[in-house]
C-alpha cells in the first residue's frame, strides 16, 4: 500500500513539474506558437493616385477590380479546382494546377484583375481556399489620347514610361496589410 502511494505521488509530482514547465517557464514560446498557427498577415496592394489635367479632368484613374487567390494548403484536389476554374477565367489549366499544388505556400494568384462577372461566377462555386483581394486596374478615360505623354503601368501598377514612370514615387501609394485569424482548418 505504501509503495502504491509513493508511485502515485511521484506521478503527480512529474505531472505538476510538466505543468509548471508548460504554463510558467515556456509560456511565451507556446503563446507565440499559438499565434503563428492562427494569425496570418496578407499584404494589400496600394491604390495608385489619379492624374488630372489643369481643369481637373481625369486623364488616368484606377478602377477597382478583384484578384482571385488561393491557399494551396486548403485545396485537396488541385487538378479538380484547375479544371473548374480555368475555363471560366480563360487561363491555362495545367499552369493553374501547378500553382495550386504548391502546398508550402499560403497564397498564390489564380487570376489578377478579373472582370466582376467572372469573380461573381467563381465565388458562387464556394470553393474552400479560394478568395478575392481588391486591387485596381489603370483606366485612361480619353483612350489613347496623350498616351505617349501619360505612359502606362504594369500588372503590379508600377509606372513603365511617361508621367506614370516619372511620378511613380508620388502616384504609387503605400501597400496595406490585413491581419486575419483562422481556425485549425485554415478557414
């Protein structure tokens, strides 16, 4: 009987020591580990500034357009997703399947600056791990009038030539961030 009491006491002392180790000594380590598992930061593209003429008429503006993205860690069937999304978006199915198969990444682009009707069609499929991020597309209301003077921007809204390139530092804006909390299923 006394031997059993000693064994039970030793077990409780070991459990108590482990609890003190987890809750008091390694608390900051486990707190950070918990945050890393459930909090994710996503960078949002900056809104590019507008270009006006001396009368305040728009020469170059940014119009909102959504970008479709995916979290490959959540996608169980990359080939199935690619077969579903590629025809809607008019993109290469094999290239999309390859991007969606990169399980070591939490964010990949599916399609950038997509027309609103296509975004609505894709989002109506309710595919887990597929979402949208607001971006902007450069629009020139006067069309090609003064195109060589105004210049143009690339996919990431960086000025390539003309005023767009010359004043890129002023027009570019600053990117923002969104901090998201997710559950164990990465939703």
